[in-house]
C-alpha cells in the first residue's frame, strides 16, 4: 500500500478538479440522502409520510414508533435470529467455498475445470423457482423451523459467488508456498490449514459482505420455510408489521432502521479494512 | 337499537342469495325453520343467550375423544397491526378458557406473502391443522387436490348459529370445507364536509343526482374519487359495482362463476360508463400510480369526496377521531333500473378458516375451528372489521355507526356477488385483473374488455 | 467453459497415490457439493421435470411435452416477451450507463482526491440499505402530488414535463431502471476501485513521465489491467438484471398493464398467484438458460478483445 503514495496528480487543471469535486460531492449527497430519509421516516406518522411532510424533519418526533416496533413485532428476537442465521451462513459458505476452491485451483486433476463451471451454474438460478422443491426436500427430512432450515439454503445460494471470489484470491498465492509446505511434510490438508486459510484473510471481508447482503435481507425463503415466530428473521418480522388493509408505516420505518443502522455502523467502523481487502483481492485482477 | 341491528342482519341473511363457488356446488336453500326465528326479535335474542348452555351440552358428546390434551397449529393473517388482530386475540383467549386441554399455537403472516406461504405449504403437505384462507377459488384449488378436511359432520352441531347460505362460498360439490369469519361488501364512503361544500347534505341516492354531485364537486375544485391503480383489486371495487348496477347481480354472477360468456354488451357499456367518469376527470389522475395506502391517506386527508372500497375500512375510519364524524357510507346508486336495483351488492364472506386433511387431529381441529370462527366473527363484528357471517349474539350496541349503516344496507340486500378476483380461479382472476388494469389505464374500451376476456378466459 | 475464472497456472503437486489424492479432492469438495446439489441442482431438476407438465402445484400434474415452452413464446397473455424485453433494457442500461459511471468514479477516486475514503464509504452505503427503504424513497420521489421530481419540475417552470411517473406506461420502466441502476453503482465502483488501486504505481509513473495525461493513463494503462474485473462486473450486471425483482415489485408492481413485467415477477405470479406451476417452472428453466448463455457470451466477447 505504501508504494502508491509515491505518485501524485500532475498537471491537474484546477477547473477540472473543481468540477470533479462538485460531481463527487453531489453524488455523495445523493447516496447519503436515503439514510436521512429512512431515519426521519421512522419518526413520522402516516399523515406526514403520505403527503404532508415527506422529506422534512418530523414535526412531531414519534419515538413511539420504535416502541411499537419493538413491542408488537418482537424485533429484538428477530434481530438476534437474523444475526445468528447470517453469521453461521457466512461461515459455512466461506468454509465450503475455501475447501472447494482449494481442490479446484491448487490440486491438479482432470475434472477441475468442469467442477468450476458446475459451481458457476449457481449464479444463474432464480430463487423463486427453488422455493417449493427445497421446501419439499426440507419437509421430507423433517427439517423445518430450525435455524439450520435457513442457514443451509443461504450457504448454498451464496456458495457460487464465494467460490468465484475465492478463486480470484487463491490464484494470487504463490505456488512455491505449497511446495515449501510439502517439503516441510505438510499434506494437502496441512497446506490448506496452515498456508491457504491464513493467507486468504483478505477474501473473508469480500465474501462476507456479499454473503451478508444476500442473507440479511432475504425474504422469500424465510417466509416460507419458517413458520414459528421464535425462529423468524427480520425481513419477515418487518413485513408482518403491515396489516391486510391498513399499514402504519412509522413503526415499519423504525424496524427498518433497527435492521439497517447496525449494519451501517459496523460498516463505517470496518470500511477501511473492507476496502483494503477488496483492493488486496484485485491486485492481480 | 341493539335488537334492531340484530334482526336487521338476520333478516338480511335470510333474504340473501349468495353465489356458490365451484361450478357444481349445490345452491344452498335457506332453511325454512330459521325464518320465523328471524322475524321475531325476542326469540332471536333468546337463542343467542341460550348459546352458552348449548355449547356445554355439546361438550359431553364430544368428550369421549376430546379430553385428551392436544396441540393444534394455526396460521392466519391477523398480524399485530391488522385490524382483525384484536378479534383473534380475544377469541383465542375465550377458547383457551373454554378448552384448556387444547393448546393452540398460532402464527400470523403478512397478507400478500401468506399466499405464497400457504400454497407452498399445501404443495409440500406442511399445512398447519387450521389455516386461514380466502373462499371460493383460492380454497377450491386445495379442496380439489384433496388437502382440506370436510366439515359436513361438524357443521351439524353449529347449523343453528351459522346459516347455511353463508357457507356458499366454501361449498364444493355439495360439501362444506370452510368456516366463514366476517364478511364485507364494497361501500361508497363519502367525506361529508366536502359534499357540503358542493351543497349536498346526503350521499345522492340516484345515479343522475350522483353524477350531478360529481360535477358540482368538480366545479368546486374537489376531486370526486380516488382509486389506487397500483393495486388492481382497488379498481375492481369501482368497476364491479358499476357493472353490477348496470346489468344486475344475477347476470354478473353468471359471468363470474357460472360460465356465462363475457361477451355481454351490458358489461361493455358499464365499462364505457366507468371510462366516461375517468374521462370527465372524476378520478384523481395521480391515482394510477398510487397504492391503496396512499389513496386512503388522501381520502382521509380530505383530498377526495368519495372512496369506494371494502367495508373493512369502517373500523379504521371510525377509529380516527378527526375523521369519524365526517365520513358516511352508502351503496352505489343504480345506473340501469331496468336490470339492476338497490340492494344488489358486491361482496360476501371471503375470510375463511379451513382444516387440513393431513391433520392428525382433524376432527377435533374442525370442531375447534368452528367455535373459534364463531368467536372471531363475533369480536370482529364488535370491532367493526366486517359484518358477521355467523348469527350475531350478545350486546352489539358498541358497534361503530359506520358498520351499523353497513349492516342496514346488508339487511336490505337483495343479492350479493362475490369480488371477481376471489370468485374466479387463480389464473382467470389474474387475466381478469390485467384487463381491469387496462381499462383503468384507458388502454382498452368496453368492447376491447369483453372481447379480450371472452377469448382469453373461455 | 468457465476457464476464465480459473486463471491458475497450475503446478503439479507431488503425487501421492492416486487414490489418496482422489479421496482428498472428494473430501475437499464434499461440503460444497452437498450444499450445491441438495439446494441448487435438485430444484433445477425438478423445474425441468415440471416444465413439461400442466400442474397447479397441488393436484397431480399432466405431462404435456413442450407445450409450456411453445405457449411462453406465442401466448400474448403470458407477457413473457415483454418481461424479457424489459430485462434486456435494464441489462443494457446497467452495462452501458451504470458500469461506465462506476468506472468513472473508480478512476477519479483512484487519483487520490482528498476525502477519497469518505467518498468510497458513502458511495457504497446504498448497497447496504434494504430495498424496501430504497423503494419507498423512490416512490416518494416519483409521487405525482408531492413527489420531489414533479415539484422540482414545477419549480423549474417545466410543469409540462410532470408525469404520474410510475403509472404512465411511457415512464414506468424508466422509473424502475433509475433506482435499480443507482443502488448498485457503489458495489461495482468498489470492485473497480480495488482494481485501479492494484495497478502498479510504477506503470503509472512511467506513463506520466512519457507525457501521458491522467485520462490517457486511465485509458491505456489502467483499464486494460482491470479488464478481468470489468468482465466480472458485466456478468453480474447482466445476470442480475435478468433476475431483477425487488425494486420492480415495490415501485411499479409490474404495472401499469404489465408494462414493467420482468421475468422474476412473472415467474412468481405463475408459481404462486396463478397456480400455473408448470409454466412457472418453464420460465425458471428459460431464465437459467438465458443467464448462462449471457455469461458465456460475455466471457467470449472479452476474450476476443483481450489481444
């Protein structure tokens, strides 16, 4: 990272620079606005949300929206469930992807390319089409209404992408390291555990973000596969805040803030790390 | 007052001819034995007061099998913010007190996503013992696949409290499969403040006056109607009422459920009438891009004079302190009096509980669902969530005035045609909604509507 | 087929016995294979099978051969062609507007402007926000009465340009495309920015010393180096566009009159609303084939241009 500090802008035309800054700042404003919108939205009544006061600060700061979101919807529990399901899914997806990628990219065998293509097929599958078949499989296995009911499908659906990202990182690890490990007497598993896994650290963030985005907001599987509210996740819990013919949007906004702000805060704290790991993954592109 | 409402509803129920679903369903004749009870007010009251001991009497008969503790699962759509929530909670509390041996685990899901959920559950044979469903076609597909428990035996114990006409929408090939809860009709809600500005104290009763009223409102700069184009069912609330008041209930019902052709000039004309109203800008042009939540909020904020929608809105309107004194509800006026008349309504019992055939305790679940349905219906009526499909009992004087007006409309009803998208099979309903959508978007006219539906649906 | 992703120039690992190696490979792949076959491949197989049936989802199905496939392309009431056209339009804008813009931002930020990290962080935020919020926000922007867009037009004296944006067949698709594209600019930008930062500073300096301007450096040094990343982004953008779902459901709900139908909304309607599970399966098979075909085509296109 230090090397790049050496070059700086040369011949920069001040006018161009100002224009570029204006563009960057406007775009930044456009991207921050949703957060402001979400926050104020969560403190308003339906009357304000629908027309009286759409973008302004709330006239009446309805913190009661948060109370009702927490009380009626049991958001605390759903939040914990979501964290649990998402974390374990990311972990499984990551572990399975690293192992599979290792076998595909660093062990020479005939079917490696084919296996890789096979895994890439996963990027093409529409989620909706797998709801019923997966549901039938899970039901036959008496595997409904557990955390693992969601964890397993989530891991599977993020697997293709994880393998794709892992491949990018893994081919960058010098093969000499494998050789050296083998000379030291490590087997395939030893090499994997001692060399590859630690060196793949930068990949964790990239895969983690992708998998997080997939799992955290997933609604369709969670809606169908989980029928007891003890295992409900946030997206389903938030959806259940709307009634059949009437919806109080304020508490929904509050629930959305509860679901989103922790993510944003974690992201802001970790962003440097995340960005660096993205960069690390792309060094050789 | 209390007694009047009860007798009104009862009399209304007797007079109704409800559409029956499933082509071959037997039209259920109103049992003659109940008619006298409805005519005399006092016995009706007695009957309901005697209800409690009657329930006790039933208990020993069923007790042989039912003292054993069991757990029943139930799914419904009464989420925490749904207006039906309270009636479910109250009914379930009553049931738990009356049947401590039954543990009910119930879960509520959001309306739209519940449709996906319950269908997937039926496919995978993972239905709970008792589940919420919509009557007619929605339930019909499950019945046809043999997934629903037949309630004929259990119904015998409840036939005095649940008029058989109310089962029409959940009767297939002569057999009953559903416990109706509350029922709703399409109501014409009016903001009387705005009507007064245009010089009207009442909702006009005839079509000519009604149109004149719309013109007067326009002249005052008030938009007569709001209708959510993003949710097509909201458009059908208007269109179906207009069609019914043009061609009559019987003809419309024949088209919806009995296989009569869509190629009906009367329907084409009614569609043109509707589009004429759009052309005259009676409708808020912005409505086409709005959701029902937004339109309803606009109506309550005084942006529209009229709002046609289900009578489930009564509870909401009545609960709003500022708004409740401004709003009135009425029936849409008759357009062609040679074919249609007042008292022909759109609506009927749609919310239903059903029992899964796969339930290990199906028989007891059926009994439980019946009793629970009765209670939900009772509390739902008191809350103003809809009209009772079951014979009302107890003190109903606390029902809000809007719902009471609706009861009176229903009491004087001549016949009811169920909402088109509920009455038709799932696939047909979507095709139908897509045509309704095009009508509201003025992409096709009446002739295009009937021709398209005639060729796509039959 | 997907060789391109497998850029490893593999070196032979000292052989143990073939059996031991085979077993190890198998064990390494086992978790992934189990997940993959159980959750992803089985449903494809089921979809293929069901796509040849007329089946409502609950009753026994009847085998009808390829009739669903034929109907899909010939029956106007199914709207498949509209949905496909819309998906391709979204894909087009995604590739030719979203990605170039992401690239522009990545290149600009790669030049070490002050506050680079801040911009980077902020631009990625929409990706983290739930689609429900994004959808609601844009609905407020488009709202015909109090929407920001119509108000801005009125303020600029362009009241004639006002529309019922999501309800007007002419503007509905556009009003879906804009937020869809906007939301993921940050994601692609971060991927590309990572690539830009990965370009060796020496390469840059050398080019600068030769008198190249910033733009020339970007054009002739940076872009060729990050080409593989651009290719990956294009594949995501296209397959993602073909599977667009969330924002369409919230913003236009596939209306007005199915003008903004996309394959995923159609798929869901067939499976769960219209009880035409057979037809729904046909659509999902078509979607899988399309996504795969596009991914192959894009890979091939990039290969040709590489040299």
